[in-house]
C-alpha cells in the first residue's frame, strides 16, 4: 500500500522538477538517448516504422499527409519557433536585450560563435558541393540542453554566467532563424507568399489595435504556416513571425493591463519543452551506429559539424569576449572569472535541437544526414562533459589569499 506522505513527496518532487529550467533539457536528453537505443536495438525496425508512419488529416475533398518525423519538423516545431519569437520579443522589450549596453558583448560573441563554426565546416567540406549545403549546421546553441548542463554544475555560480549564456543562445537562435530564412528555402511560389504577406499585415493590424486574444493570432498563424509551406519558405519562420507579433502589453477597455506574451509563454512553454522538443529529439536523434564504419566518424561532414561546434564555438565566443573585456566593452561581476566564461563558451557547442533542425533542411541524402547527426552527437557529448568539468572545478576552487 502506497503511503499518503510518499504520494505527497512524489507530487512535490515532480512539481519542482517540471518548474526547474534544467528539466526540459533532462527530458530531451532522455528522449534522444531512447531514440539512439531504439535505433540500435532489435526493435530498430519498429522505431523506423513509427517515425516513418503517416500523420494524415482530411477536410472535405482536401487531404494532408506527412511522415511522423516530417510532421514534427514542419508542424509541431512551429510552436517551438513561435515560443522563440515571443521570448525574443520579451527580452527586447523588457529583458536583458532592452539595454544597448547589455546587447553589444553577447551579440558580438554570438556573431563570432556563428562565423567560426561555419568557417571550420567549410574548411572540411569545400570540395563537396552537396556537403557544402550544411555549413550552417554547427552555428546554433541548444539553450535547453546547455542550461541543463549548467544546472548540473550546481549552485554557487554567479547569475551573470547564466544570463551571458542565455544572451548568446538568444542571438544564436536569431542568427539561425535569419540563416534559415535566407538560405534554406526551396523554390519560391509567389502566389502563396503574396497571401502570406497579406496575413502578416492583418496580424500587424491586430497588434496595433492591441488585440490580446491568442485565438485570432492562432488562426492567422496557421494560415501563415500554410502559405510559407506552399510558398517554399521554412514553416519555422511562420512561427517566429507570429510570436514577434503577439503584443507585449495591452490596455483593455476597462483600463486593465494584460501581458499577452507572458500569458502565451506560460501556456505554450510546457507543451514545447515536455512534448514537442522530446518528440523532435526522439524522431531525429536515432542514428543506427551498427551500419556505420570508422570512416563515417571521420568523414568531412561529421568532423566539420563536430569540430565546428566544439572548437568553433569556444574559440569564437571566448576569444571575442576576451577582446571585448580588454577593450572595456564587456564587464562582469568580480566573482565571474575567465574560466566561467570559457565554460559558457564550451556549453555553447551543444547545438542539438537547432543543429538537427538545420541538418534536415540542408540534406536530402540519408548518408549525409546520418554523418551530420553523428557530428552533432559527438560535439554535444564533448561540449557537455568539458563544460561541466570546467565549471564545477572553478566553482569549487578557493580564492587565493593575498599575503600582506
């Protein structure tokens, strides 16, 4: 018989876990590991059949069908990017991106954290036209995964360390969104894109009229998703645009002030963190290592992605931050030491979610896609272990006493 106090303890523990910022990363890691185990087990065929099964909808004479993995990427992940758009707007209006002085250093660090990984990837794959298309795979940081590892470093780190990681991740996401919009669309169809432009104008009008209800933005956001899908633009952009157009603050007719962005983030974030991202990790991380040979781990694509994320991120972010500190453009509290910044630069090499997403856009070849996934997994493991080791060591290291 289960005792009541155990049930109460379990309920409190579960509530605390799901409220913590690291919980989303933990759940995503578990689902990714589950996918890898499933893909390399006797049940691999069942796993492949599941992610390849058709998700179909019909409405009158119209039918819509996509494989499960594609449905997660093209439809469900739109909610992830919708949440990213709202988070970006919130930080730009009232967060750490609202002050120009707080923007410069993480913006420049993130820029070099995007540039260096891309250059490293290009250096490995300049001779292969098909592989070149994956140059943006190592450019982004998985903030949920990185925050999970940062939390494992334990208490004692200055909050500025976390804020710096968040700021870099935000600019990384913004950079990845711009790259997807500019370089990873298919052949453009002007008619649906024209309709999409009209839909955006209507949402702008809703924003100006301070319409706070998500119902209308949801209807127009769904229409924009379809317009972009039919027009050859990644559906992720529809999610970001809709998120950015949600009003931050509205004053209602009874003079009551509401904050639609905060309300929608609270509504959608749990679904994104604990359903959509785990499903995406499960459908994309399942690499069958049994069919790979050692040469696949040292292929230009795998090495370009892995070394781009692991070395490119830390060199770009840490190097740029050191230069900014020397110039006096970037200041941290006294308890934040250079090794803490280096640890953040290491954790930025965890590209998981966004890197997997970009790899799906970049490659149609299953072989190239598997090599990219191998590189993403290798860099995620290496960046996690090294970043965790650096942060835990320097957190515990006692300060040297000055001899009078």
